[in-house]
C-alpha cells in the first residue's frame, strides 16, 4: 500500500504515540518514517553535542492514504464522534 499524504510531523515521541493511538482506534492504516538530525549529521569534535537539544534530534512523520486523510485529520482534531474513534 502506498502512503502518500503526510498527516503529522513532530520531534516529540509522546505526541507521536498520542496521534498513532487515536488513528489506531479509528482503524486507519498509517506509516511512520523518521529522520535523524543528530550527531551523525554534524562534525564530531571534543564538545560533540554541547548545547544541542537531544530531545529534538529525530523528526517523526506519519503518513496515511490519500482517501483516509480527511477522516484521520478529523480524528486527530477530535471532531469525530466517540463511536468512530
């Protein structure tokens, strides 16, 4: 299955869990991709990651199918009745 529409992106793994929990309950298929912007992308010297916010080094992307995007967005926003979540 091809996931084509980006639903959500965050640096926060807790926010990612909250979003995936909601769309799981709505039986929406999704895919998570991540990009690491940590030390491997920077020169490593004696100071390494001094001053770097380590909680913001991985970006998480959540993708859904085009046909599920509107429903998934409404589930995330809380505008869908509870029985559908």
